[in-house]
C-alpha cells in the first residue's frame, strides 16, 4: 500500500471527519458538513471573531475561479508520459481546493478531465458534498461513478476510492452499504468509516466506539493509531460538553499524539485546539495551541518544512483572535526563512513563500501578501525542468484562490509568462 497517501488520507480524515460538524471549521474541507458552500480561511477567522462576513463580489469570484482554472490547466500541461502520477496528483489538489471553497460545478468539470484512481477519489469527495447538501440522487450517482473509474493495476488505489465512496453512504445513513463497499480485511480503511459514523451514532454506542479507538491506538501500528486519533477527534466534537467523556478523549489523545512524528504532533494538537475553541472551551484550546507551539519551537525541522508548519500554528492563533502573537510569529518565521532560502532546493522554496503569504492574508497585511506571492512565483520558476515549474505555478494559483488573494495585473502577467514558458524539457 502507498504509505504516503495513507498518511494523506489520515490527515484528510482528521480534517473532514473529525471536524465535519463544526460551524466554524479549522482546516480545508471541514466547513461544508454544516455550512454548505465553502468557507475560506479569511471567512473562518471572521466567524471565529464574530465579524460579519460580506458576500464575495462578482469580481472576487471571477478572480478565484480564474486562478483555479489556470492551476488545473497548468497541471494538465504535464505530459502523461512520463509524468502521469505527478499530473494526477496536482490535478487532484486543484479539485480539492474547489471542494474546499464549495465550487462544486467547477470541481466536477475538472474531475471529468482526470484519469486513474485519483479521479475516483475526487468523484467520491464530490458525492460526499452532495450527500451533506441533501442531494441524495447526485450523491449516489457520484458514488457509482467513482467505483466505475479504471484504476489500472493499483489495488491500493481501488481501496482508497472504495473508502471514500463508503463515506458517502455513511453520510446518507446507509451504513450497511458503506461497510459492504470496503473489504473486511482493510482495517485502516474500515477505521475511517467508523470515524465517519461518530456524528450519527446513537449515544448508547459512543463508549463502545471509544473502546475501539483505544484498541487501535494500543496496536502501535502507525495507520491504526492515526485512525484512533482521528476517531477520538470526531468523538470529542460530539461529546465535548459531557465532562467525563471529554476528559476520556483528552487523556487518550494526550497519550497517543506523542507517538506520532513531530510534524504530525504539531498538526494534531492544532486540530484539537480548534475543536475545543469552536465549542467555547477557550482556555483548554489555548493550552492545546501553546503545546503545539512549544513542540514546533523545540524541534529542528528541515529548512523547507519550517515555515509551512509554523504557519499552521500561526493560522490557529489568528482563528482564536490572538493576532498580535500571530503577526510576531509570522515575522519571525519569515526572518528565519529568508537568509536560508538559497540553501533549499529550488523546487522546494516556493512552498514557504506561499505559506507565509497565506498567513499575511489572514492578518490583512496586503503588502506583505503580495511580496510573498511574488517571491513564490519567482522561486517556482527557477528549475530548468518544466514539471517542477508547473507544479509550483499550479500550487501558487491554488494558494491565492483558497486564501482569497486577488493578484494585481503585474502578478497575473507573471503567471501567464511562467505558464507560456512551460515546454521541454519536462
């Protein structure tokens, strides 16, 4: 099985399944289960602070959809041979952004142009969105379409698709069909279905479900432990106002999370902080976020990973209203990154600039946003091969769209010039 994608799916579960029911979600994909159409980081910050969110203007929406169209077109420029996997991966990231923003028609249009198991994944994710919106026929249509996708010889790709389809059926209340879709021997995948069930599970069954999460964590198997953590995050969202159950979840998570790699420890603590904050447990949330910040500062990460991970903590501080601390931390991250940028492989540099730009966008520091995105475009255009340049350009356009940044004419021209230069050698 592809372990890197398994880890990605665990993170997706943490984001979507665990936080699906929150009115002000904390990360991508987590807003639709109650809020309907997508909510950007900026909107979530406004919700958390009680600020009224104005409907986006027509100009803003045109800019956002245009950026996503460009991002998908750039990904699709990659030749299938020999870059089929990279092409599909980048295409998927664009569709995921459309889903995050509630742009379902655009997501469906892009999904129809994809191939392979990643097409099955995004079709299933579309089905999940339609299930949440109560469009049952469309949800079932996309479930069927996802299962018909030709995944080639990828057995694990087929399993991933089946798991996402099963989650459609859980959302539709058809748990029998959900479990019938995933083979009984696929413990990790069935664990993800179990986490999905938490929001609808009868209260009398909640404690037995938590027992299953404890057993998964006790195996010390990475993927099963992640499933147990994901499950508890969904569980605490459901039972947070029940003090004994809340304490059970917090105790289990505090014991399980330290067994994860350092970067996932930071992310999981941030996710838990977001759950607590959304339910009004601000003191507990602050303690959890401080723990994430302490873990981040106490650990030496690779130079290319430091700013992106640090911004995860920064964004959480913004969501919780501590903009002064967030701005100070963002400036520190930038000050540390800039002198070291040249030591990072050129195809890895732009990610840090994008993350910094996203943080500044949430803070409303417009000038810094523009400078960081300009730096991201420049850094992503250095590699002599077109494939990494295409990946970076697509990712930067996605980042702009999701963060709500409207690039000025000079950056739009820079985007078009980089795109026009994508040619052999790939």
